[in-house]
């Protein structure tokens, strides 16, 4: 977890690869990456079958091309998104700007939340189509792939929800901007610094200290007289 202001106070620190790989967020990204491979890989490799009477391959999910296309698209995008956020997490400590760190965390939060929802739709869609798929020789051949795609779509919901929760925690921890004084000044670069408070224009003698020597000099010292000519 990052500290206040999205951990910008520790920007530029070295990243230990072992500690980085042990972080729960990194583990979840790798797990989500593997799940996405299983989903779109199962559909691409064994999700298109035929019943032996025709050469054209059809989607195993009730011959609904939209079901296969949706599962493949969601899986491939999740695959590249996991790689992207993995790299972002790796270089996150090198980002010194608080605003840039906030944008990264918000992007992670928004994308993880969206993909949790899209994986939920994928699971419901594929499960519903598979439930209404008539049994045939071709369907039996692709049954394992269909079940794998459905199962790992469900697992992907859990992993992306966990990533969403962790991103939300990072955002709430990072919104404490009290350690940074940048908000105390105007954002306009042409605006000058705030000046000193102005008074009434009347100076008071009480504001000055008395001189360090209060002894007055006598202009005519005793014992000495001015000679007359």
C-alpha cells in the first residue's frame, strides 16, 4: 500500500524485484493474466467445432458467434491490460508527480471495476449459451474447452474484483494531501506569491525598541571653560 499523497514522498526509490513479485497486487495481476489466457485460448483452440456433416466450424456455445467473439475479445484485452498495469506498477515508484500518480491509480480503479463487470457478463453469457446448447458429436469434442472458458470467466470476476478493491484502497490512502504544500499556492504560474498583510499606514513608535545607550552627551563638559580673547 502507498502512503499519503499516493506515496510520492518515496518517489525514486529502488524496487526490489523479489518484494515486488510478493506483493498481493502483483500476484493478482499474474493470476488474472493466466485466467485470461485460459479463457480466450480455450475458445480459439477448441471453441469452434463441426458435427461432421459440414466443413464449416461453428461456435460451441449454441453456434452463437457472438458468444465466442465476446469471450475472445474480453480475454485478449484483459491479457494486454494485465501486462500494461504490471509494467506501470513496476515503474510506479519512479513517478514523482502526485497528479500523475493519482491518474494511474484512478485508471487502475476504473479499468478493474469495468472489467469485473464485463467478466460477469461473459460468465453469464457463456453459461447461458452452453446450457441451451444441444448435445452433438462436435459439441462433445469442445465440451472441455467450453467448461474451462466458463469456469475461468468466473474466476476472473473474483480476481478483477480483488484488484478493484485494492485500487480503491490505494486511492483512499493517497487522497491525504496534507503532507504537500502545493495546494497552498495558486495554480496559475503568473500569479505572484501572497504578500505581507498591510497595516493602516500609521506607524507606531511603540513598535521600535529604545536605543541600546540611553546616556546623553553633555555639550559643555564640566571643568572646562572656553577662553575669551
